[in-house]
């Protein structure tokens, strides 16, 4: 394989397909390999209503909203219809730095395990290359599977 062909193949493997839809809440889908991994970018505008009260003098994005973005991208990486998955558990979450208005967060999700009913992922959020949050394990379950304790 020629060097030009290798470069073209590498470029195709690291970019999202033109037909891939950007998951809700994200500004750009960088990479999507269903069942394996996904990378997306979310801009954090200063106009988000949450910044009015969290916190007015030092606005920061609440960690739960960042975790929600991680879970949303995990659903896209799991494959199939993202609405077909729901978040079941989160383990090993680490918050390392604040996310502020004007930041651009790059979220990476890697599928680490998969069965017909569940998908396990590891996810990392970065701002300007610096890790701001990471979750060792997010477990998604099929939305068709009944919730524990229900009939």
C-alpha cells in the first residue's frame, strides 16, 4: 500500500461518516465507530441558564450535565438507535478541573464490553487537551429490558 493510500485510509478511519448524525447536545461529531468508540465536541456557551445560579461570580458547568453529555455520546457509540439505550450505572467518576463558559469540551467514549442487553464504556472529557473528567465505567442497558424492581 502506498503512503498516500495509507494516509487516506487513516483519515477516513478517524473522521465521522458524512451520514452520521450529530448526537443531541453536541456541536460536532469527530468520530463514530458504532460498537467501538465515538468522539464529539460540545461548546459551552455563556448563555446557558444554569450559569445564572451555578455560580454567578464564578460560573462552572455542573458535573452532572457533563456526565449527561458523556452518557449521550455513549448511547451513540453503543450502536443502533440511541433511544434504545438507558444509563443504568456509573462507576469511578473523577472530576479533575472545572468547565467554564467558553470552553470547548471534547468527549471520547470507548466501548469496553458488550452483550445483547448491556454495553459498558469508558469515557473521558478534555478541554484544550487537559482531562477535566473521566468515568471508568458507564453501563447502558437496553431500554426494552424492564427496570429492576418493576414488572
